[in-house]
């Protein structure tokens, strides 16, 4: 019997796919909406002796972001400009207590003088590692961004920064720093302008630093991911010759599973809103197409999810609501009360994966 083109490529129902996920959202205490304060890009969450820890971008700004043309030493260009990395703790994952700064901007002239943002955390062999983005002043539309790292013996710090960034943009391409990346003189590779959204995994005895690239001569909305690998946690990190290792995805969310790496790709590219898996950490395969994933998600890290189900690394966590977030118009309803917000200060909410009622998938 003849089959339509669609049915010829149909593999399995979502309900029968262990990689398929649905998500639901709730507001949280302590890191929620607050005029004048930006909180965004939460890290993964770690459980240290029964207490949850999260790190995130935090800025106390005199006004909403003014754009790169009007930014000054005190006026932020973007929500993640003029920020530091703060941390919070929680007993239950719903009520969070903001503890204060973890890693702050460095003095004038240092590699992280302008902003520190978008952290992720790795707890490994009794030590804690934070990876995050850094910028120098002044900030223009095509100012480069790098990834730096700090380590501590306690999740409360104190944190020791590496003397230099650990991942830098690829040195290809040419653009005036004040111009838009698409007004390039010479097009560069996918990560020639900025490296973003670091996430650090330990696997096969090495440190795998996944990141998102923004390229000279490329749209910010065609983002792709790369990976840089090191034998020691503080580096040196060497970029994979197979980068970019995804063709889609925005903020990086990866987890260990069964010796390989699971990934949640959102917002950008032909494979946006998918869950993927790479048995070797590099060659990703599409496993499920999903709807309404968390934006800039951080998930509860398991101690060892190798023998559990594929999405054990994606059980619950935090994510942010930014001006572009789909959560603002969640299927025409507004369960989080977000439409009452009149100024776009980014804030953090909770997501959790949930099994839909039979018949929904
Ligand atoms: C986010 C991330 C990175 C970018 C900015 C802050 O969504 O992709 O962190 O630099 O936006």
C-alpha cells in the first residue's frame, strides 16, 4: 500500500520516545521579577549536602538597557551588560535566598572589566568551577566576548579567577567594532565575534566546555555550538576541529548520559526546539522535537545519570523570562501573570519536565 511522504519518514509517536519532553513553569520566590534588577541566564543547579545552589547574571541598573549606541560607563547597552555573577540557595527549589556576589567585574584594564555573565557550574572531585562570559570596556555592537573560569573549594567561594580567558573568539573575519556583525569587511567563522553560554562537563577523564558562537558576517539568530576540551579543569582548552557541532540552538544546555552528551537546542536554526544526543560528545543526532522549551535553562545536575533514563539530566531547573520569551504569550493564556509586567526587567522562573496525560502526546 502506498504511503504519503510524511508517513514514510514517520518514526515513532512522541509518547513512545524516551527523549520527548513537555515542560511546565512556575514563578519562584527570591529571584523573581523586580524593577531595577536584571536576573537571567541561571546556571545548572547543584545539590550540596541537601542545599540547592544556583549562579546567575545579576545587574542593578539605573534604567532599562539603552542599546550599544547610547551605552556609557553606567548605562547598560543590553540586560547582560554591567553585570556580575551572583548566587542563591534553596531548600526546595521554589524559594530561593539571594546570597550575594560570587564573581565580580575586575578592575579597569582587566579582561572582565565591563561585565561578567551567563555562568554555569561544575562540581568535580570536591572543587567547584564557574565558567562565564566576560567583556572589556567600552561595549560596542561588535565588541568581542570571551569565556573565563573561576574555581573554589566551597560553593560559597572565595573564587579564584584564571589569569586570562580560557576560550576566545576565532581570529578570522573583519568588522568595525561599532558596526553590526553583518556589516563585515571579511566574513569569519561561526565563533569569530563572540563565544557565549559556556557549560562545563567532565567526561572520559577530560573537561568539555560547550559554548555558543556568534560570528562576524553571521546573524545572531543563526547561532551554533562548539566545544573546547582540556585535560585539566583550568585549561588549556582546545577547540574541536569539527566545530560547529550543532547547526542550531541558542543558550547551551547539555548533560551527561550513558557515556555521551544530551543537549537541549532552542530558539535558533532549522533544528530549534529539539533534544539531541551525541554518543561521542561531538556528533549530535536529533532525538525529539519539542514545544515551548525553557529559555536559557539550567537543570539540576545528577551525580551520575549514566545508568538512568535519557532525560535524567533534564528533570527540573531554572530559566529566564526575557523580552523575547515565548512564556509571555503562553498559548494565549497567562498562567504566570506575566502580561501585568510593564517594564522588561529579565527574571528567573522555574521549569519542570512533566509527563502529559495519556492522549496528549
Ligand atoms: C543570552 C546568551 C548570552 C548572550 C546574551 C547573554 O541569551 O546567549 O548571554 O551573550 O544572551
